[in-house]
C-alpha cells in the first residue's frame, strides 16, 4: 500500500504542476496539433534546401547516370533499396515498399539518413500513421492495417535510433503521432502489436541515455501511458514500457520530475507495487529485473526513500523471488542495495553498488 501524502514529505506542491498528468485527453489533441505544425515547419526547411530535386533517390540516380564509374560501384541491392524509397511516394507501391524496407533496417546502416532526407518520405510515413486513427475508436483495426502501419513505425524507429536524425526526429515532435496508439486499450492482437511497435520507437529514443530525449518526453504524456501499459499490457509490452520508465528515472531530471510531487510518486509507486503482486503469481525474471531497478532508483531521492521505507512491497523484502533470481546476480545485488538504502542506517550507495 502506498503512503498517505503527509508521509511522503512536508512540502506543499502547486496543483498547476499536475496538469500534465491530469488532463491527458486534451493534452493529446494539443500535442498532435503541435506535432503537425512542427513537422510541417521542419519539413519545409528541408524542402527549401533540396527544392531543385524531386527526391533524394532521383538525385542519386542522376548522379550515377552522369558518372559511369560511380554507377558501376552501386550494388544491385542498393539500387533496389533506392527504388523502394521512391516507391514510398506512390500509394500504389507503398505497402510493398514498407514491408521490404522494414526488413532492411539492419542491413543498410545509413537508411535513417536516406529516409529523413528523401523528399516526401517522412510525409508518406506520417500519412500511414494518421490514416488509421479513425480505426482506433470504435475498434476497427484489422490485422492487415496493423501490419502495414507497424512497418511504417519500424522505419520511424530506424530514424529515432540514428545519432544524426534523433534530434531532428524530436524537433519535429514526431513521437507525438504515436501516442494515440499507446492510448488504446483493446487487447486484440492488432492493437497489441500496434502498441508494442509504438513503444519500440520510444524505446529506441531513450536507449542512448540522452537528456535531450528525456526532457522532451517529460513535456508529454508518456509516463501515464507507460504506466497503464505496465499494468494491463502483454508481458512484452509491459517490459518495453517499464524499460522506458526506468530510463526516465535513471536521468536526474526524470527522477526529480517524478519525485517532485506526491501524486507523481504515488502513480509510479502504485503501478510498480501492483506489478510486484502480479509477479508473485507469475514470476518473470525479465520484468522483475526492471521493477527492482525502478524501486532502487526511486530510493536515491530522499523523500521517495522515506516513503518506500513504509510501502515497499513485502515480496521484495523476503525470499519470495529467491528462485527466479537464483541465476541473476545483477538483480540480486540491486535488490540487496535497495534494502540497504531503506534500512535505518543508510549509507549513500556508490555507482558500482547500484549495479546499473
């Protein structure tokens, strides 16, 4: 059970600080509108730079035609990749191109740069995403529609992962286009696949421990969306969602944001405690690892640590999970350090002790 507000701390918190979590639905609409405007501005700037060309694939093709020597060095596989890029601009060929390019994410190292800087390609990918919004409520999403948009999301994940396009991706507010998918609750397979793939894009953003990414996400509704998925999603979706929350907590700004008010701490702590209760029934080392690390990171904050001394779930204090942790030395160390942090005679842990 989570503590009462007075247990958490003696500070008074302004209600205005809670608006980001309290008005989720209205916020989604504003974010989506802002994303569209920002994406339009960013794309127009890019269009101005390449106005003399119809698309990047066309520019490359013209360059190769002008230089026979260079053309001879371009492999047939690369030619097909460039053709698939061009096919994204045609609605009649886009579905096949999405499927083929989604398979090439690991094979073409600079695919993210080609996607971002090819005229009209990002617009085509966003069109694929927006086109299924009307299928979300009431639930009409078919497996075929879900697969198609997930292939588009896979290409967005490629752009989100690349060091040279990640900031551009954030500046255009493209992650906000994914939030309507994360906000769905249907447990049918097409919706679950859509949520999981959308989480994968956000997971790719936070994977590199960038404060820029965390600061962006803190201005959006990503935390409450992830918290709901952590409670109600499939095991795989829960794992990706808690991974995102853990990455936010590992950033100092993220930890301070979540621990700044009792309401935020309560929301995160309650979901983590509920996950512990679920894990007692169905023990999963992968999920338990992230739960323990989230609690451990929360214990680095003085006020949160005081609250956790009273509300840390009992199964984490006893030997409930000893069997599942038998072969996971790293998580056992994290759990031991968590209990040390919450003991009466607490010493500040070192980075090595945290095991993170």
